[in-house]
């Protein structure tokens, strides 16, 4: 059934001959009007209310100028789904293009200078894509569209002037604001396609892909941009190629284009961090034999004669220091002088990354006509949910127009409720982390007892490396990872529920509020265990005879001690398991889940002839991208960014793992977006939004965390203090460090002196078991290092940020020139138009005089 502008049925189109219609057609049956959007529904169990909603909603769509064409369920591949195809004619497109202030071309940009060839540019040839793929359209000067001045703009064909991405954005704007109740109904809440999808009046709403992804469309009028994207962008074999960002932007809109531009730039910058991190790791590997303290631990005459105090009560026994020989060697790979250099380097790297991204973003804003796209334009686009809940109107002091407002009391109550809910969920996360810590304390004794009775040394390859500490650390990290994944399933729903309860005014405000809540949840979820190992484990232990307990002595859960080699290796283990596990699981989930769901959902359609499986049915069987599809991608990358910045001093190979993951991530995201998901509604965005502020905050925090990791988690500072101030022979070496770093505790039943890791006076001393002066010297050195490192890195960071302008000078000049040309061309246009009007008026006056 076809509806025209009049809202009446157009006879003659009641039956569809699919055999005569291309399966890749994105046009109405007349082959002229383009399908801009598709709605689907199943009415087998629908009541009269749903049918009435659909009828009123579709009538209202027709009343605003849209044209509809309905496919009967008898023609669908499942025999029960109706499809309503929507076309926006020129009058509707031009009207809403003016309302939305969309920029369109008015003149070809012929002023750009040819780019100079860079030296050795031929080396980049294998990584380049063809020019027609990288830049599918010429550069234009653009201006906000005005339907009253159509001859000012470069309108060669009204049917193709607005690209498909712009058309579907305009149609979605109409769909989200159209009511599904009659004018006599006073319930303003009943409007928008989102509500109709939520109450199952419609099952799906989506724009169409322009072709199948693996081949070009048979219809010559279809652009087949989806096929081009798959061929040059979404295939994994293209992992070393540059991204066709202009084509991505043209097809999916600026918002998705900005995400892939940021992800690509982030991956490029990771290359430098990965190279430096790998060099630092190799330094630790190559200086293996210079590790004097590990030699002392492994020496039978030194480490073999040092008996250490039990690490837990009752079940743990005394042990010899040389049993930690392997872990001390492993710790040296990450705990060496290069660690300090790499921590400082990453503090500067993160600043360079953020500053250069601002420049890259500014260039994209100019190239994609977003430099005048201000947040105020978004403020004009109120969320339908907000408008529906408003009970009063107030005058906007800027526009002097009446705008809907929420009552102040209602807004305060909702904000307080959402804040309380956020705190409640954060408390739940912290409770889970405390549970994991309690597990570590309880299980360590069990592992120590089991390994004492059945040693693992008989295992040829891994036996010598398995210790109670390692077993506890690995199993606790795995359990923590599983808890993180389980909690993740709940966080998104809770964050959305809380944000919906606040009723944000605009889409931009909604996204920013949701971003902050989700990041806050995930920050505590992912990083809390790493913070525990880095800054709390082994710091509040006490000493033999006066140990500290987690919940008091009655709990029998004695606080954990660090290995004599330090806690850094445990932080490394925790980081590797959580970070790698998240990345591997995330990529599997992103690629496998949509593919499996699509395979299962289209199993019946695969048995039908191709000519009976239409373009809208193919897209209907794909997964919906969803409003938060891009949000999840940003969140995943920002959490990864935290791992490689906040704790990178403990694991210099983290940027390398992130680089490998991101190379895969770009193609996985491109593949699933192009092949497994319906085409998202195009949306504009001139930046990565609230994520930019979050990245800046993490960059500042990373300087502090890495300074504290080097000072308090690693043994770098105690070694330096020993070498320069306490080496008995006055030489700059580490001989005797192990003995110096252990304190003595006497037990009368055992003839040997027992040692524990601390700086305390021995028994019999007038200050026995009190901290020695060396302890306070080391503490002072640690605090001095933190202060010096923070100030040096922050000074360099802010100097670099000041030195690098956010907007390149050539981009700033082009923006000014474009603004000048827009004013000049508009002025010339108005003058010319006025001359023509005066000329016509003079002719009419002359004719009247002659008459």
C-alpha cells in the first residue's frame, strides 16, 4: 500500500512482484523514490490499541510530508512481518535541513594548494589506499542550508543533493518527534519511534544499507558504498592499510567517523610507546646477570641460610629465602632502572597523544564542516522524553523564546536518587573486591599447606615457578576477572536506568551523564584490584608477634606480605590477566556473538531464492547497532587506556599488547559494523565528547600512580638508598643488600635467626622492633622521588601542552577564509538578486507607462 502527500492510498500498488524487483533495491516500487527508513511490525498477536497507534502514527507521518509504502506480510520471507518503507521528498528534506542548520556545498574549493611530497614518501605506498577511496568527493565550501535560496547552493539533482546519511538523519528526527495519538488526546508523553519500539508497536526501525557487503548492487543507482567499505576497510587483511575516514563519515555519519579517526590515531601513537616499552623490557632481560640481589637470594650460602618467618598463621611453616629465587629473577625484568625512565616517558607520551589528537580533531572539524557545529545547536534539539515530562515553560534569556522546563523540586529529587544509587552500586563493587582480598588471605594458607605436603618441584617445566604466592595471585586475579565480567552485565542497565530517571534535557547531556556513570562504575570495577596490589598489599603487615589482621585478630585473616622480591611482580600478574583477558574476551564477544545471532536469525531465509530476499528483509535480520553501540566501544578503549597509563610502570609491555589488540580491534569493529549490524542512523559530533575530559583526567592521575608505583611498590628507592648511603664497603654496588633489607626475630626453640621483610631494630636493642633510621631515610627518599617526579613530569606536560597549539595554523587560516567567502558569496548573491528584482520592477514600470 502506498501513501502520497495527500495521505490517501495510491491504487495500483497493492501487490508486489518481487521477481521483477532487484533484491538490492533501495527504492520504492516505482524505482524513483528512495527508501530513507524502514519500520517493521508483526500483528499476529497485536491488540486494537497497537493497531490504532500504528494507524495514527503513520497518518501523522504522512501529514508532515513523508511518503509511505507498506509491504504485506504475505510477501515477507517469514510470512508474518510487515515492512513500512518511508521516503522523504525534497520539500520535507529542504525544510528540515533548514531547521537542523545542515551545511551543504555552495562552491567548489579550488583554493587548496597541492600537498608537497614528503621525503621518502614512497615507503608509505603499501599502506596507502587509492585516492578515489580516501577522498570520494571533491572539497567544497559550505554554508547552512536555506530553502528560500535554493539557487545559491550547488543543487544539480534534488534527488541526490542530500546524501543517504543526511536523509536518514532527517527522517529519524521526524520519527522521534511524531505523535501516535490524536490531537484530542492530552497525553504529550505518547510520541516518538523510541516509545513505539519499547512498547512493541514496531519491532524495528532502521535505514537501509545500499548493497550487500560482498558484492556491488545490481541497481546502477545504488552507490554500493557498503561494498567499498568492506573491500578496503573491514577485511582483516587490510590491517596495515590506512582507514578511508571520509568514506566512513559519508556512509555512517560524523559521529562514527570521529570514533574510528580517534581509534586509528590512538593506535598510531601506541606504536611509539610500544617500541620504548619493549626496549625497556629488553634492558631488564639483557641486564639479568647484573642482578646482584637475585644472586644473593639464589646463593645457597646466603639465601639458603636465611630462614624466613611464616607468611601465615598455623598452617604456614618457616621457609628459606632461596625458595623465591625464580620470582626475584622475574621481578628484575620489570623492576629496574629502565622502569623509572619509562614511567617518565609515558607521562610525556600521554600529553603528546592528547595534544596531537586535538590538532587532528581540529583538522577533521574543518574537513567535515564541523567547525561551526557548536553544542548550542545540540541544545536546540530537546529529547522527546524531556519535553513530555515538562509541566511548565520559561523564557530562554538568550533566544527570548518559551522553553519547556522540569520543576525544580522534581529535578532535585531525581538527582539525589541517582546519586544515592550510584554510591550504592560502587559500594557493591568495593564489597566484591574486599571479598577477593579475603579470598587471597584465606587461600594462601591452604596453598602453603598443600604445596608443603605435595611439592610441585617434580613438574619439569613449571614446577620450580609455582609458589603459594604465585598460585594465590593467579587464582585471585582470575576470580577477580570473572567478577568483573559478571558485574559488567549489570552496570550498563543500571547506568541507563539512573540516567533515564534524571531526564536529561538534550541528547548531548544524556550521553555525557551516562558516560560519567559508566566510566565511574568501570573504573572502580577494573582498577580497584590493581590499586590494592600496588598501594596496600604488604604496606600494613606489622611484625612477628604483632601482625595486623584484616578484620581484627578474631578473623584470623592476616594481612598479606610482599615477596622478598617485591610486590611489583604480583601487580604485573594482576595487570596481565585482567587486561589481556578483557581484550581477548571483548574481541571474541564483539565478533562471535553478532555473527552467531545473525546466522541463527536468517537460517530460514538462506533457503529462499535470492530474488525473494529483499534489501529491507536482509537488513531486518541483522543486529541493531543501538544508541549505545559506539558508547561501548569508547568505554572499552578508555579502560584499556587506563591500563597502559595508570600502571604502566609495572609492565612496560602493556602498550605493545594494547597495540596488537587495537590493530585487531579496528578491523573487528569495521567488520561487524559493515556486515553484522543494520545501518546506524547518521549523527553529527565534532569531538569525542566527555571522553576527552576523562582521558585528560586519567593522564594527570597516571603521573601520580606511576610515581607511587616506582617509589612504594617497586624496590628501586630502597636499593638506591642502600647503594649510596648504607653499603658497608662504601662501593656503589648491591652486595649485602638482601641481608640489609631483612630484620631479625628470635624464636627460642629454633637456633637460627628468623628474618622478615622490614627495617626494624633486632631483639635486645633498646628500641627493639621499632623502625630503624634507614626506614625513615627510605621513606623520605620515596616521598622526595614522588614530589620530584610529579613536578618534573607535570612541568614538561604543561610546557608541551602550551607549546603545541590545539588548532594548526593552516586550518585556522582556512576556517577564516571559508567564513569570509560565505559572507562574500551571500552578499554577492543578495546584491545580484536585488538587481534582478529592480530590473523586473523597472520593466514593469516602463510597460505601464507605455500602456
